[in-house]
């Protein structure tokens, strides 16, 4: 398979939005434990099904414990990005291995996140509500920022790589970019810089290597409200906190 060219990529503070509940370092099980002994017991039980913990301890099909990061601030956030990957995966990762996706601007991340959230809401069935779907959803997201200082493969020609940048239909349009991602990872690639599919004229990055996500830090918290429209969902976002 032909691979895209490699260029040195330098960017500070690229944006990644994740649901706020995942930002906590301490397990949420602390809220239901009566004492430290009980917390230890239920944490062990949680570890049996927690995908991030399992990956950190024993590896996963597509990523080993040696690739994950330890002993750095917010390592759990980085490791989670590579440990969680449900079918059918993302544009440039399949279900065997996660990746760190980031965007040049917060609005670019918002465009990506709100598209997928609205799509998931539209697929839910809620009998009794108009259209048998959720009429409203309120979620909070944290903006995690990180720096990058490495050579990355680059889709410098959107026309040449159009089959990897199709907007839909999902998940069928992921087949070609996931094939490319597997070939890149096998070739030792650090990741891929590519045009945003949801916000024209802007840039996204997918990093394949946990150790290359430099200085991950939490920035603002956003509340995103989705309201059912005649077709799809309309959304609005506001800042509700600065970390």
C-alpha cells in the first residue's frame, strides 16, 4: 500500500474533547465505598472489567503495556485513549487499538464531537417522545490539550486520499482509513495529520504512540446542549469552568 509522505509536525496545545466524567483521577467508586477497605475490594472488582486497567496490566490485542505511559501527570488520560476502542473503532483506528485524536482549534473538536453525539442520539429509540428519540441531552466535556513534536505522516492532498476522508456513511467510510492506519502502524508511523472531515479548512491529528502525547493538561470545561430539531439535532455550547 502506498503511504503518505512524512513531515516534521510541531504544534502546541492541540484540542481533544472528552466527557468530563473521565477526567477524574480518583475512581468514581470512592463515592459508594464506606471505607478504605471497601474501596480496595470494589476497585479490584472494577479492575476485572475496566478496559484501561486491564490494558495497563496485561496489554491489549493491538497495544502492549510497553507502549503505554507511566509516572507522568495525567498518564491515565493518555492510556485511556489507547485502551478504549469499541467496534467499529474510529476513522484511523479499529477496535483492537485506540488512538489520541486532536484538532487545531476548539471549534474543530466541537464540530467532530457534536456530529458523532448527535448521530448517536438520533439512533436511540425512546418510545413516547416525539419521533421516538431523545428530545434533549445535556453533557459536559473537558478540553484536554497536548503538544506534538515529531515526524507524522501527512495527507497533504485531500483529493488523492479522498477515500480516507469520506464523511459517510458510517461505519462503512472507515474501512479505507482503517486499512491505511494498520499499514502505517506496521511501518512504525507516529501518526497522521489530515484535513478535518467535519470542519473544512482545518486540521486534525491522530497520534498512534502514547509517549508522543506531550504535556497533556486539562483546560476549560464545556456544557453542550442538544435539542431535537425537525431533522437531526441542534446544539449549543458554553464554558462552565476553567481548570
